[in-house]
């Protein structure tokens, strides 16, 4: 699609992102999302939701959903998101998300959704058994972002295609309703060393909450022994560590572990390789990586435990965040309904 209006969106810069409360957060969520959330809160207004509406695209135990929603909020805060600087809230507490999502379902084209690779990956050969919500999930995601007229979306690499769809929906809405630049075309902020963390069992599959193997991921609730055990058993190949990045080509497991080391330590891959070149993985690379993981994730899980010991504190933050979020979303939806031509809008 081509944008008929070259004038860029003139509203304030704003960040929106979220994590699903579908299980323990893992290293990929931490590096691909949480670390970026913290960095962004110093630069512009940030809204971080716990996307419980997305979670129910696959069945969730209701009791677990509530406690996991609190856990994700606690993880945001424990990782360094400051509720005084950023708005933290549950997606389902702001009904404007679903209201806008319906309008966007009427804007998005079936062909666009048919191209979404995450739906194909999640459903495999059984797509007829998937919920309709899982199929239209990226449209709700577009509403999550655009209901705040958000301009920046920090996410991992796996979300890049969904962000493209959000831009297509914004562009088509602005065009169809002759409202040039009403919705911004948000930028995915995918860059950074933690954008794509892979499974510890298979360097070609992304680290994921839904992988049946617990050994495939490091979670924020793993203790030092669990981390050391998972890193010790992490799949590698029989070759020693190479001396340069070229030598990581065709070795996805080695590339992943070196990438994780670099992302956590703030060093480049080249610097890591300069230290460990020629050594076997088990010699000192894996023990050092396990220690680094414990050093970085230990304080986050400790703080999460402390916060979750008093859920009323988390609940107060979520309630206050929902109120602040609604104050931004309601006028945007009111204006959208007026543009669409709804009675009384
Ligand atoms: N492996 C990853 N590497 C880097 N970033 C990742 N993210 C997820 N996996 C990786 C980023 O984490 C944020 C929150 O993701 P989510 O929980 O909302 O959904 P997801 O992308 O579907 O994550 P999971 O953990 O893989 O969950 P399941 O298994 O339920 O699908 C997003 O910014 C995502 O990019």
C-alpha cells in the first residue's frame, strides 16, 4: 500500500508494548522486551500492558491467569520499570482495546492475516482447531498500539511482521476515513543484541514459554542450580569456540550462546570470542555464562518474589495504570467512532 499523505504524524511520541501472562517469563522475554522497556521509560511516555486478552487465544486456567497477570506486572517492576514513570496495566481493564479491535477487523484484509507466520507456526497442521481469536490476534495487537496513538513498539524479532500489519491497518484506516495521519505508523524497535534468543535445545527455534521442554529456556524463576544445569546441558556442537563471528556461521547453538553472553555482559560477540576462542564449551565458557545469568537474573527474581508476597501493592499499581491508560485511550476511540460515522459519537 502507498501512503497518500506524506505529512508525518504530529502527535507526541509514545511507547506501547506488552507480554502475555501465559507462563514463566524467560530469557528471551527479558532481553527482547523487558530490558528495552526499562531503557525507553527515560525517553518518552511508556505504556506497558499485561496482554491477558491475547493470552486467552489459547485456553488458560482462570485462577492461573490472574496470578500470572500479577507475575508479569511484578517482572516489569523487578526488571526496573518504574510505575511512576511508565503506565503498567492489564489489557482487559481497558475496554477501548477491544472496541477499536472490532473496527480494525473491518479494516484489515483476510489476505493480510493469511500471511502471518506466527499463526502458522503456532497451529501447524491443525489450524481448524485454533480459536478465531488466535487468527485475529494481530488485529487486536494493532488496536493495543494505536488506541494510544503509540509511535514506538519495543519487541523481539518475532513480532516484526505483526508490526508491519499494524502499519498497514493504520494507513488503510487513515486513507479510508480521510483522516490523514490520524493514526501514526508505529516503528518496531527490534534492534539490540537480545532481539532473537533461541532455544537451548535447538538453535533454530526461538526460546518460547510454550516449548514443552523446560530445558529449552532459562526462566526468571530458575534458581542458580537450575540455571547451571540448563546451561551445562545446553546443546552445542563438538567443535571448539571459533576465533571470529564468521566461525559461528552454520552453528546455530554456538551462535545463540555467544549472543546470550554478549547481550547480558554488554560486550560484543567478537569480544566474547576473543576470550574463549579455541576452548571447548564446557571448559570455562558455559560455567562463566551460568554465573553471569545468575548475577543478572537473580536480583530480578528475588525482587519479583518480594513484590508478589503482597499482591495488594501490585493490584494498586495495575488499577492506577488502567485508569491512566483509559484516560488516553477513550478520546482516541471517541474520535475514531466519529470518523467511522457511528451514531452518538
Ligand atoms: N525468544 C525470544 N527472543 C527475543 N524476544 C522474545 N520475545 C518472546 N520470545 C523471544 C519477546 O517477548 C515479548 C513478549 O512476548 P509474549 O509473551 O507476549 O509472546 P510471544 O512472543 O509469543 O512469547 P513466547 O514466550 O514465545 O510465548 P508463547 O510460547 O506463548 O508464544 C515480545 O516482545 C516478544 O517479541
